[in-house]
């Protein structure tokens, strides 16, 4: 097995490769990127808080339902055994 570089077409393609330098990033571009990053982070935090609040509300609702069922079962168990 000789590998891809032994193929002449692969070497020809590499000869035509041009290295292009990226233009320097301006101060405005850095500030815009930073501002967008902060905005994205705030948005993600707001979504996370909303999800956490929904989870907590559902957890408390289920907890209250379970306590109500246990209380009814406890009252029903003592009434039928007596």
C-alpha cells in the first residue's frame, strides 16, 4: 500500500494550492463579536432559567399530588381497618 501521495494527480493538486492570509480583524469586528457572544450567553441563560422554572413548577405540582394521594390512602387505610 503506497498511499495517496504516490498518485500524480494528488501532487498536482497540491502544487496549485494557494495560501490566502486572513485579513486582520478590526476593533469594530472584535467588539461586535464580543457583543454577539454576550447576547447569545444572555439568551441561553434566559432559556435555561425558563426551563428550570418549568421543571421546578412541575416538580412541586407532582409532589403536592403525591402527598394528597398518600394522605387519602392513609385516611382510607385507617378508616377501613377500624
